[in-house]
C-alpha cells in the first residue's frame, strides 16, 4: 500500500502545492547495439516510442535515462539532444531506460485546474443543495480523495486503492497547512506554498499514514 501524491488547490483552481510521495512505474531498461531497433519520435518535448514494442517497452513510453543518467525532456544529462545522441553509431552500445512519461509542471497545473472544474460540476449536478462535491474517484490502480475546507482550499491525495485512513490523513494535512503555512508570516494566501516546515511535517504524516493506515485523535 502506498500514497502516491498530494495536491493542494486554491479556491480559484490554481495548484499551490504538489508532492510526489511514491510513483510506481513500469520501466524497462535494455542495452542496444546500433542501429536502434525502435522508432522514436519527439512529442511535447519528450522522446517517445512510436513503433517497435519489445521486452516490456511499449509504444508511448518515453526515454527516461541513457546509460544510467536521467534525461531532461529531449536532452541528455550532458545537454545533447536524445535523438541525435541515439542516432550516432559512436555512442553504442548504449543502455536506455523506457517508461511512462513523467508529468511536467505545466501538466500538473492543468490537471489541478481541470479537477477544480469537475468538482464544481459535481456540486452543481447534485439533486440536493449544499453538496460537498467530489470526495473520491476510484480506478483499478488508484483512488483520488478530496477534502475541501470552508474557505475553498482543496486537499487531494492519490493513493493505492487498499490504503486505509485517507480521510484522517486529509484532515491531518489541513492541520499541517494551518500550522505551518497559514501561521507563517511570510506566506500569502492563495499563493504557492514554499515552507520548509510544511514540507517536513507533510512527509512525516505521509510516512505515518502508510505504515499505520490512520491517525489517532492525538496525532
């Protein structure tokens, strides 16, 4: 069981905090000789597999690392273009790790805004007034849990479907936000949270939740 990530969204739908706690990914690493027997293409500043599924490598997977060093979008760790590097016979044999593309900062901002809109639609679709909006979305691989405060701040947690105690965790995160963000004299409401104590206490709370599954009344 695991907690994958935490999002904090302000009342306007802006992402003001995001933390990836644990990100399981199906990755495949293989050593290739020249020429590379996969067709790669550049898409959204990432190098993706366009054709040639094999050994756990799938179409749509991105190049994540070359020779053990993470790539940065379409560039290697040394600043060279990935496609150019892999097209040079002098660089072979080469070890390449493939996997699901990682979300960029802009994609996370967009997804937070989209969820904010879905939350509002869910509230409006309710046959009764005063609906709490979306509290949980469930898939076969994760559950999305949401807690909205009276001031409109949304705390969103993505977790393993079997993870227990998420409701308690959401309220614990709200408590940490109140203690270490709102009480910070240098923090401005609705703005991105950049508080070291908030980071530290949130990570501790996630570790406790993963191990114990819940929070007691005195936690």
